[in-house]
């Protein structure tokens, strides 16, 4: 029987822990730092997800058989490198390979070199040069991306010169996300979707396609968030298009990273767009997407420990099997999110929910479940098709009560 350490504290990590808890091979799960929901399935450990030394010391002391790294910040901090150097199997990319997410410029250069379809771009470290380039093009909307990690907030789609000027000033002069460059790229149009895959060097094992909803309010209105819900499968991507994207994007990038001496050993997340000119890359992430993982991973039929351990140790998998169901997940968020919000509101009714609830920002205090973050819970239901899953999840959400939560009423509207 195996002991597993999962690193992270959000809904994504709750999904990982949930799936591992269903494995007959797993005896004990630890999660650092974890959350209130994860604590029902694993022993939470009060160690920061970027404290490499403490995480490694804990893994050694508790004879961990496998470490699964959730957040991008942990990967960028070199957690996987340290575990590999210590001989502990770890599911997660090296710091070098994580550049596919941690540096937009690196990802763009890689795609240009290996002819992976994406928007044309230029990168700048100097504000005057950047705004001069924007003015010379005078093409809107235009996309401005901070080069490094920005917790999903480093992208601005400027509709005019004033918005572009403000964004560039914030990123390059005000250093809102730290010192770094800005990538300026062409604006692409079409539906976006998420294509995740388990990747071990040249071996790519695709997951079901999903789509998340970034805007805070119904009708895709309001500010961008970390994601207000997600669903799978996608009716607007054909099997032929999915196969093309696997071969020409995910496989091509996996092969490219091997050639560059930065092999992938975890999850490659392709944020893709179906444009009039075909499928193109918007961005790559070096880990499970959030909230897409919460709807995709529960569909994994193959034993989760087998999959994670095989990727971590280089064992070739014959196949990874998935349940052929539709899944819809809706995020319950604190009122005011993604802006200022309060914590500590009591949540009741979760025990009556018929489906899966994954915790994103909660805590238990004096026997009560309380809000403790911007995104608080993700409520998930399965069905034979997306419409059935959507109908069920919204019916079940009505059982949950909290005066300080809101949610979108139209998750999966793209599929209907």
C-alpha cells in the first residue's frame, strides 16, 4: 500500500485527492497545505506549497511513495526537481520545463521554432518601445500578456490605445506582477477550449476536452476570474479536430520540449481556440487547469495512482480509460469576487447535495463550514449528456444556502 503527498490547496488539488482516494493501491494521502474539504479525505500538513525544503523533508520523514504537484507556483519553485534529485517519484515538470507556462515568451519562441499554430507576437521589456509598437499597429483589440506567472490575471485584451497604455504602464512601469517583459500578440476570434494531456517525454495521453467560463457573470459578462465553472464534452469540436490538435499541438510541443532538453513529465494544458483559420494556441499551462480538472478528472476510469506513478517513473501505459459521461461543474464564489470580498459566511446544505462538491476556499470553525476565499465551492453533476448534467447540477445547488455566495446560471451554455 502506497503513501502519496499532494501539493496544493484548491479545488484542483481536491479533485486530485478525491481521485487518489478511490485507488485500491493508496493507503494514506497527505496534502500540503490542503483545505477543509481535502481534510475529509487526506491528512493536511501546514507547509506552504512553495517551501521546497520543508516539503522534501516531510516526504523523506514519512517515506512518501509518490508526490503529485498541483500549482504552477510549486513547479516554478523547483519542487519537482528537488524530489527527483532525492529519488522520490514526482508527478510534475522540472523548473526548466515549466517555462512553457512561466514564460509566455519562451512558449511563443518554442511554437515559432517548431511551427505550432498560434497568434503572431512581439515581446518588449521597455514601456516606450511597447507603446510605440502598439501605436504603429493601431489594431484593436490587441492582446497584452505579462511574460511570467500572474495567477491568471496577467492578460489584458485592450480595446483601444488608452486601455493598452494603462495595461503596459501597470505591467512594465508599475511592475504589477513583478519585473518582466510583456508579449503583445494578435487578437484571435472563436470559441476557446481546454485540451489537457498526461505527458511523459514523447508519450502523450489525452484527457477529455473541456471548456471553462472565465467571466464572472451570466452571458460571459463582467471581469475575468479564475474560472466560474466548466463542462465536458464539447459538441463544437469534432473527433477529427481533436485528433488534429493532439498531433499538431500537444504531441508537437511534447516532442519539441524533448528536443530542447526540457522534457515534460506531468500535465500539458493547451488553452486552444477554434478560429476561422483552424485551431490555434492561446496559451500553455504546465499543470492541471482549474476549474477544468474538477470536471475532467472524476471521469478517469483507470486507477489514478497507476497513471500518476507511471508518468512519474517513465513506465509506458497501454491506455488510459475514461468514463463516457457529460459533466458540468459550477463555482460558488464570494460576493464581490474577483474584487474585494469578505470571508466567514456560514454555508449549509452541502450534505444534501446529490453529486460531487469540491472545496476551493473554505474552512471549518466550531463545527460550521465557512467561506474562506474568492472561489469557495465547485458543485459537480454527471449526466448522459451536457443538458442532463446541467439540469441536475442547478437543481442540486438550490439545496446549498449561504447569504454571501453567487454563481453563474449559464455554465455550459456553449454546448446547448
